[in-house]
C-alpha cells in the first residue's frame, strides 16, 4: 500500500474499515485476554514479600495503557495462536514497565543497575538464556521470584509460536538497544548523545535524541512478537515489519512517552528527551514530521493499512490522556491530530470511551470494597455482643438459665 493511497477517498475508506475490523477483534478477543493476564499478574505482585518491590510491581501494572497497547498487535493473529501472542506481549511489556521503575530507584550505581535490570528484556526473548541476578545493584532484592516468572511467561509463550526462531534475532537486537538506551539516559546527555550519533546512519535527518528515542521504544519488539505467529514468516517480511516502525514510529512513541513524563522527569532530575527541543513549537513541528514519516513508512509495507492503523492508535492513546493546558503535549496535540488523518477522530473517541468505562469500573470497585468493609465491621461488632450474651456468669445468661 503506497503512502499516497492513504490520501485518496478510497484509501481513507479502506483504512477506516481496517481500523473498525481490527478494533472489533481487539475488544472482543484480545482485550478480555489482556485483562485476564493483568489480573493474574496483580495477584502475583500482591504476594511479593518486600513491601517496596510489591508497591513498584503493582505501580508498573497500573500503567496498563501501554500493556493494552502492546496487546493490540495480537488483533490480526488467528485465534488459535492469539492467546500465546497476547501472553508474550503482556509479559514483555509488564517486564519493561517493572524494570524501568526499579531502575529509577536510588542506588549507588544507577547506570549499572539499569543495565542489569534491562537485561531482563533480552532474557525474556531467549528461552535458552540463563537468568541474571537482576536486582544485584538494588537495596531491595526479595521479589519472591516475580520478575523471573514474568520473564519465563514471555519465553514460554514465544516458544509456542511457529516462527519464533525466525524472528528471534531481530527481536533481541531491538531489546539490546532498549537496554543500552535505558542505562545511558541515567548517565546524562553526553554518553547518550555519543551513542545515538554513532547510530545516526539509520536516519541521518533525525536529531540525535530522536535517534535515541527510537532505540528505546518497544514497538518493534511488539510487532516482531506478533509476526512470530505467522508460520511462513520470511526475512523479507521481517525487514518490512521493522521498516514499518523503525525509526519514525518508534521515535514518535518514545517522545510522546517523554512528553507525558515531562513533569516527573523534571522533579527527579532525569534527562527529558522532549525537553531537548529548543521550544515547544519546534517539538510540535518535529512530532508532526515524525508522524508523517511514520505513516508513510508503515503504509509502504505489506499489510500497510494495519501498520498505519496501529501507529495512529499508539499516538492517539497518548493524546487522549489528561494533560495540562501549559504542557508540551498540549502544544503538540493539535498538529499531531491533524497529521494522523482520518483515523485520529475515531481513535480518540474510542480511547475516551475506554477511560470513562475504566473510571466507572473504579468507582464501582471502590463502592464494593467500602460496602464489604462496612459489612465486615458490622459482623465484628455483632460477634462480641453475641459472645457476651453466652458468657457464663453474665446476668442475661443466668436469667435464661433460671427461666429454663
């Protein structure tokens, strides 16, 4: 599919149909399985013995938007293999979320800690790799095997996919880039800049921090995990999938994530990639260009409409989230929505509806929990009174005995 066909009336209609079919399949089949996986991991995280690690694991799972986004790559997979793809995607992104939070904790050797933690992503994609001591540089270490279970869940699901062996090397190469990026970003801008400039040949028109951002994105890994479900996967198809997302869509992904975390990065003193643009208008202009190039590259590949729809959905996931009027993402949003084209409106409506449903579910959950607590309190209050009534020597009990 050519990029020009997206601009035609027929191309837009076809793209809308692709989006609608993929969305229907996602909400009916992928989303319920994703939520089931998340419930499993929340129960498991709640059993982590160390209180600090338990809190971080649950916080990582609360970032469910990017986990649900990762699972969206399973929407095009046939039903009999979809379960394994969802399981691998959820476990991989949950691992990424968790080790990323762990790497932000105070430690004497932050760069070494981040590098060791993010090696978990490489091991998660290699069933034959030995586990590392992932918590080696952290003061809190006892997670009760939680991280290893996440990794092993991903590995087991990958082994069930027919073309895993074909996709394994590019998967691991992409994960290796993530590991380096996540360790160097903690060391400050100089080392990260040097590393990114050495990789600039992939897209010399990008700023160095855009090149670095592309390396830190998990989009390519998600796409390759989904591709591993295709029995007839070829090297040519793999190359096309990588070109669909790297570097432009991947850079857009990481920079939108950076824009969302802008205030948090400022508070912690961590390098903010979105903050490296000279101004907010410059950032907005560059994000539009990245989106334009991402859609052009995605649409040029086999199954281009599906890739383009996924790029739009990824960007709209970030644009739909609440943000202050003075934030960089507020400056970026209008132009980016326009660049994303005909799918932006429907995608934003879907994400807004999803947020309203999630908010309603939280309200219902809180009310049920409070009702259960009140019921428990009433039971606790009644039990002692009953015990007092039956206690030997109690006046009421003696009266009952005499009456009998």
